């Protein structure tokens, strides 16, 4: 009877060990930097951002120039002229703020372009990570690039190259 309980305990211990969860890591920065379409899309977004930023800065400089001109000529202006100049300055500042919001706001054009250019690439990478996870039986895959809590992880559990291979970019 004693042997039966010992054997049962050993079998139970082995079955619990066989259900251990498997984890893996990927480095999304590494993966994305090895996808040429991502780099091209990122460059396009940077160029658009810089062009829009220059446009916003130009309007803001116009507003600043109007304000400086107003301050230097304020003593020579009548009350009506002052109000008109103040309204003109306010309108230009408002135009700059609206332009900034149009391009860089939460629903702005930069956000829309990022979704349009990066969304399909991110979906493709996600599907590749999911496929590797299902093939290898991982319950969880962490992103090494964003997980600041990971102090050390064995390189053996990094499946970034497998994800790249799944995407057609072998390393």
C-alpha cells in the first residue's frame, strides 16, 4: 500500500511537471529593424512629420512677428488699430494651434498615416509571433524591447529570428 502511494505521488509530480508553462522572448526592435518595409514606412513618416513641423513653425513665426511688430508700434496705434492687430495676432496663433492639432493631434494626419503604413506590418509581425507560439507550444511571449522588468533572460528562449524567418526575412 505504501508503494502504491509513493508511485502515485511520483506519477502526479511528473504530470504536474509536464504541464509547466513555456515562455519565450522576442525583440520587436530587432525584428522591425530587419524588415525593409518598416524602415521605408518609418522614413516616410519622419519626412512627413518634419515637413508638417516646418509648416507649423512658419505660421507660429508669423504670429510672433506680428506680435513683435505690434509691441514696437503700439504707442503709435489708436485703440481700434490695437484691437485689430490683437485680433490678427490671436487669429494667427489660433491658426498655428489648429494646424498643429490637425497634423499631430490624437486624431491627426500623422496618427492616420502611422496606422495606414505601420498597421499592416505590425499585424503581420503579430501573426508570425502567434504562429511561432502555436508551433512551439508557448503560452506567453514577452517583448524584450518593452519589458523593462526583465533583467536577464537566456538567449535560448529568444525566438526573434524564428519570427523573422516566418516573415520571410531569415537571419
